[in-house]
């Protein structure tokens, strides 16, 4: 004799297990896609852009991009999410040194080279600090916000984009350096 109550419980457990697996797969896909849903599409090459160093000298990003992998962070002194990314940026610069160029692009919103220099006296921001006074890089890289990061491969094509403090920049850089 079959227990009539056991079968429905068993079916509910199976359905719950399948549902949990489907939800986990959706969450994993969403987490992977969330780092790729903004800015430049993966595989594209950014338009040329000229920014400045903190002394006002022009820096053509086209002379840097395409020579080796590059990580660009669109950054501001007043951005708490940028500050949260600093440990990862520091690890990348220490671990990979000259294998990747790390560029911190200071946006031209409520800051200037003088305020950036003052900030850098109190904070050790890893990477080469550049200033996007006219928004050329912001437009070329379709930066929607500060804490937006673009990782380019050695040929200058977008391999990763993301924003916010929850990015796994180390994994993005490792993937590009393995290519």
C-alpha cells in the first residue's frame, strides 16, 4: 500500500530543488551580465580621446590603448564607490605591474587638477591619474557614472565593463592577461 501523503511531499521537494537550481542559474547569469550591461559593448574599440595629466599636458589615450591591456576607471575625489575599488586597484598594480596600464580618469565634475592633487596628498590612489576636463574620454568610453571601469585587451578592444563597488576587477584583469 502506497502512502498517499508521501507522494505529494516528494513531488514538492523535487519541484523545490528544480526551482532552486533554476533560480541559482538565473542569478549567476545576471551577476555575469551585470558587469557587461553598461558603457561600451564587449569586443568594440573605443573612439580616440585626449585627456590631460595633472600638469595640463595633453595625453592621447590612443597612444596607450592597443599596446598592452589597459584598465580605466572613471573616478572622482568625491566618489565613495571609487574609494571602495581602491584595494582591488592597488592589488592589480602591485601584482601585475607593467603587464597592464592602470589609468584613473578623473571626471571634470566638481573637481579640478588642484582639488585632485589635494586629495592625492591624503589618499594613495593606485594608477596613473589623468583629468578629463572636457569630457572627451567620458564620451568615448560611454561612462555613465564614476566607478565605471573598462578593461581593454592588448589589441585595444573592450573585454569588460562594470560599475560600482561590487566589481571583480581582479578576475577581469586575469582573464585579459591569460589571452
